[in-house]
């Protein structure tokens, strides 16, 4: 933790303040010197991922940065960085132009795709005229007004009364059904059997008259 804070302080914070002072004073030599320093730090940052595998890399980096701040930036820049950049300057320029062209073409292609997608959506969506929109709005408003006007207090009371009468009729039917089921049982009770062998009373008057005429 302490080593990291020391690295940030030595590498960035102190050079930032010194560069700020040089820009305010207007000393061209010191401005060029600190510009060399930042070029070297940029190059080191590009390859720092590979250099971290070196043992004691942080200590070596702090010592190297202190050397750059103490009049070492001009030496490292003139002997190493300047020669490499001059040797590959044309290749770097061509690469930057190609990168710029590629980024421009990529942006143009994305813009074209977005424009084509928006145009397709606009073609699929057919906007209505103002008159048609007004007619639709009027129809919707009239339908809503009719729906609201249909539910007047009288209509609501009639609907409630109809529902109550229907429920009353259902309850009456349910009460009548058991009485109707019991009536056939009362009607279908077996009648008492009569004695068919019971002798009918004889007509005695006829017998008496026949006997009287026979005697005379």
C-alpha cells in the first residue's frame, strides 16, 4: 500500500505540479523537458504489463522515475525514444491514417444502419390524416358518452329489480319442488280391499209376493 502511494506521488503528482508551474511561468526549455518526461512515461505505461514480471519492478520503476525528474528525461528521450520514433515515423503515420479511416468508415456504417432501421419503421407505420384522426376521436368520445348515458339511475334500478325478481322466482321454484314430490305419495296410497265374497242381502219382498200368488 505504501509503495503504491509512493509510486503515484513520484510518477504523477509531483510532475503534474511542476508541469503546471512551467506552463504558468512560460519557460520553453522546462516545458520541453517535462514534455519529454510525459512521452517517456507514456511509453513505459504501454509496456508496463510485460515489465511487471521483472523482480522488484516497483522499486526499479520508482528509481527510474526519480532519475527522469533529475535531468534524465532529455538523455533517455534523445538516446532511445527519439531514434525509435524517427525510424518508424512513416509506418506510424500510415497506421494512424488507416485507423482514422477505419473509425470513420465504421461510424458511417453504423449511422447508415440506424437510418435504414428508422426509415423501415416509418414505412411500416402509416400515419392517419388529421380528418381521420378527428373522426376516430369523435367516434370514441360518442361511444363513451353513450355508454355513460346508458347507465342512468332508472336503468340501474330496473336491472336490480330484474335480478331480485329472478332470484325470488328461483327460491319459489325451489320451495314448490318438495311439495310436488310428496303429493304423488299421498295419491298413490293403497285403497283398503273390499270382501268380494260378501253376500248381498236378498230381496224378501219378491219372495213374499210369489208365495202369496202361489197360495191363492
